[in-house]
């Protein structure tokens, strides 16, 4: 979305459009609260202003896109399930406002917890990990890298993604949020760009693709039809990437380094036993998300 051109709409015109768009949303069983969130983002209106409809009297409201374009995208939200975050081009995640596009998965609220688990793991390790190098494999929008950079102010973060379009977005997010000097992003396949860090990483954090291939098409249409398949499809049983990360991480982690990943419901036990069978990890633990689903698996590389 081009934010450089200044466009304006009258309060009355926007009010009229919102009324029509609300009705269409209800008819399509989409929550009208999504519409108001979108208007907060693209027209800078407060929730209360929207709620009280007090913007109707404003002669000019700056807006990031023409009302015709907004209408066209809102129709796509309703008829094609285009996620509203892709229309606004942003998502809120932890303390950050992140740019997103259909080139990257929309960071989920449950993934925020990975960062808190990394902190806990670093505290529990026998070695000091907060000042070292951390890898975020499959970084997408860069969310996990940014979360790690924020909570480990002394650390250097290395975000990797095979998609160059994703890396472009991750870099943009990191620069806008002032982390340009502490996070380095690399386009490449998993560890490939990190050969220099063999045996030196304090931790690896990843939210890899973990949906079984046959299930991808059955996810809600917003996800299945619009989010990048590359970020979702984890092979036949969904565990291909997690298995690969269990297998390969010991070559890159310091003794006492952290292995931490997100999984789908039902996969955590399997991943924990893969870690166990690899015989290079200790302190293997499973952690639930806020919905009570076993979602995260954590381990330390043996000393
Ligand atoms: N959590 C995402 C979903 O539920 C999947 C992300 C992933 O595969 N890592 O759609």
C-alpha cells in the first residue's frame, strides 16, 4: 500500500461507506469489528471515534488508499477471505507493529510465547546465553528475531528464510523498529547461511511449517487460500522441518544452547521423543499455549 501519497476522504463519505461495508460484513458472517480495525489502520481513526460515529462531521480525513480501492479490498475480504491484516499491511505482535504481505505468514498471538520461553530457557541454562548469537529459522516477517532482539539486548540475532520476499519484509521491519544493527537477515535454506556459527549459537528458535500437507487445504480459507503454503506445509506428517531441525541443530548449538520450536496440536510428544532419540539434548520439556494446547518444545544441547 502506498503511504506516501496523501489522500483524503470526507467524514460523510467514509461514514456512508462504513455503513454499507458493515452490512455486507454481517451478511458474509465476518465480524464488523474487523472493519473498524481496518479503518483505525488506514484512516487513523480511534476506536471510540468509530464507535460514536463522531468522524462523520470531519471535513477531511487522511486515508492511505482511495475509498474505491478500500471497497475493492473489503469485497475481497468478504468474498475471497483475504485476511484483513494483508489489506492493512500490518499486524500487532508483542510490542511491535509489523509490516506483513501475502509473502509472509501473519504472526500469531500464540507464537509470542516462544520469546518468553527463550528467556526462561536462557535463565535455566548452565552457561550465559543472553549475549551470544541466536538463530531464527524460517523468520518470515522477522517477528521472532525482533522479539529475541528486544528481550536479549546484548545478543546478535540471525534470521533466515528461503523466501527473498520474506527477507525483504523482515529487513524492513527490523530497520523501522531500530534493530538494524543487531539482527542480520539471510536468504537461504535453514542453516545454510550460518555455516560460520557452527558450534557457536546460544539458541535456535523456530516456528517452522508444521501442517501435514493434506491438511493445508482444509485450514480456514483465510489461511489456506492466502497465506504462503511454503510457511505452512510440513510434509506428509507435518513434522519434516521439525525432524530436520532436531537432527541438525546439535552441530550449530553451543553445549547448553537452546533448541526451541513451535508445533501443531498433537506433535509436541513426537518432537520431544525425536529430541530424546537424537541423544544430544537434555532438559527436554513441552509447554502449552494460552489455550492449553501442547504447542512448544524446548531442550538444551548436552554439555
Ligand atoms: N500456526 C499456523 C496456523 O495455525 C501455522 C504456522 C506453521 O505452520 N508454523 O495456521
